């Protein structure tokens, strides 16, 4: 099993007292979350725990009712999503948002934006395209790619923005066990390149493979955090997440 990179302890993201309600239902409830640079963190929890809402708050799709978000020491609470991307925070969505009628190369060109004018080659992107088998599909329409390749392309589109923090929302949804294993190894090796990664995932086999640390959400709050061994041995976590008595 690959070993994720070790965090250097420098805080890259700090969410403080975040709350978000929809129609009287509090999806995120006074939540505090801190991520260190180069950390690989898995975010798990039952359906309705607030995972997707939290991602929406971090990426700027939602505005918090209360609280603030600091990214690399800067308050980004009121920034638009595109402004956060420019700061180095990018999200890969559960449902792919690729440009299906455009080629892989055209998708990458759009995602790169101003980064494409940089003389320095995007090494992470080049490595990702090669590792995931997309480097030979530049002229293929994105909509004609297989499901797994569309998922992988969206990860590459995020990498084209040269992020410092990558949010992955269920990156293996709909994949075969073999594709899931390849994606897990890819994420670990991506993290080895000093990229901070926060992953929402329901597939516990995937979580077991990549987990450096795990945060459990329940009713919009952080229920507990720790190593995978600590989480899996926690009887309360097994009760609320795995449905065990």
C-alpha cells in the first residue's frame, strides 16, 4: 500500500464556526475544520451528514450563515468560486461537469485558463494524464469517454488550475473495483507530490487504502476525527455510519 505524504504542520485551510441552513434544516452546524499542508484527509458520514454542503461552503458555491473560512491565512469567506480557484482551491464534483461536446484537449485548455500562458510546465497535470491513460485521448470528445475516464478527466481539469488544495467529492462513484483501486493509488501518489487533498467517499475500501486521517460528520457537526484504525474501532461511529448496534 502506498504511503501518503507527511504533513509539515502548516495550516492551509481553517474553517471556523461554519453554519448553513436550507429551509429551516441546518445542514452544517457550527463546524470547525483545520487541514494541514500536504495532508490527505477523508471525510465520511451517513447520507445527510452535511458533507456536500461543507464542500459547497469551502468551494464558494454556498455562503455560510455564520463563520469564516481561511485559506493559506487569507479570509476567503466572501470570495466567488472562480476567485477561490485562482487562490489555489479547486473541487472535483461527484457528477462530472466536463464539456462533453469538446475534446479532452479543449477541456484542459479551458480549465487551465491563465495558467496555460505560464512557461513552466504543469508537471502534476502531465503526470496525471499519463497515469490515467488520458494522454492518448486529447482529440477524443469528452462525452465519448468511458465513465471512469470522464471522472478522471474532471480530476485533471482541477489539476489544470494548479491547486494547493484539491476537494474530491466521491471520485470513485460508479467505478468498477479495478478502477476504484487505480484511483486510490493515483490519489495517494498525487498527495505524495505535496498536494493537500480532502476526499468525500462512501466506499470504505477506498478510504482504507488512502486514509491518512479521517473526519466523521454527523448531523452537520464533526462527530470525531482520527486515524482509520481509531475510527473503525469507535463503536459510536460504527453505529451511526455502518448501522451496527
